[in-house]
C-alpha cells in the first residue's frame, strides 16, 4: 500500500506504527532539505525499539551545498548512530559504470 502525507515527521511516525504492527520493514520516501531531518525523532524511536524502517531521501547535487540554494543541506550520515546502513548515491553521470 501507498500512503501520502504532507508532514514528514508525522509520516515517519505513521511508518513506525505500521512497521511495529506488521513486524515488516516500511519504506519512507521524502524530498530533500529539511524534510530529511524531520524524520529523526521516529528514526531514534525505531532504533530504540528495534523496528525496521527504510528511508529513501532525495538530495540536491553537491554543487548546490553552501551556496544558498533552496532545500540544500548536507545529508550524508544525518542519521549516524541510529541507522545500520547509509549510502549517498552520486548524481547520474556518464562517468559512472553501468553496474553502479
């Protein structure tokens, strides 16, 4: 099933409840910028309760950081200490191998 919510913090807690209730991981998808840190309270609770959440978050290109661009904040490792896996996917490029 798919659920849409306009508030990332509430969405993360809703996903936490779904995961607790089902015993299965639940994925949360967000846009970039401040949407991502709004997930942190639910991520902390999920870690404390050993509840699986999968977070798929968008990010702006690295060249837009530290230049005043809208919705551009450093996101790698933003959940450090509360996640078991974190990976920053590079921007699409012909230089990336097709098997990336």
